[in-house]
C-alpha cells in the first residue's frame, strides 16, 4: 500500500540523510541534503508549516508529524506522510532528528483534470 523509508537529520551541520526512494520521490540527486532542498518540492501551501515544525523540533525535543503533497516537474502529485522526533538538544548546536517517510502507492489527480470532468 505504501513505500516507507527512514531518514535522519544532524542538527550540528543541518544535513538530512534520506533513502534512495525518498531522494527520488523528492526530486533530489543525492541522499544528503539541507532542509530547504528537501521541502522545495512540497505543495507551496504547506511548505512554511513544515519548516515551522522542523524549527520547533530543532529547539525542543519533541515528536511531530505532517502530510503534504510532492509536486513533480511534470505536474503529477504524490502524497507523503512523515513522522519524526528530535533528541539530544541539551547542548547548543547539537542534537538529532529521525523519522520515517510514507509514500502511498497512488498519485493525486491534478486540478485541471477535475475541472475538465465537470
């Protein structure tokens, strides 16, 4: 029903390590990236909210989750769900994030398709 893959983030250098499937679905060439590169493909309406969740997790050990849509260059849309947690924030400029991505095995139809069906 879905593809799942773990990810981790190092708060001392700001780099995320994601798996091959997640990198491909996020439109990334490499498995290591910064947060802005990771969320660049997310639906524009959700991007700031997701960034705020990561910012909060980087300042206070916590758990979080979000769902959004990856919008590809071709215009197709892939839902993505993410759960994560942060830890080790006792010392400044340290700590880690870790979590899982879930990619359902379906794509959302584009708005233009819905408009043309009416």
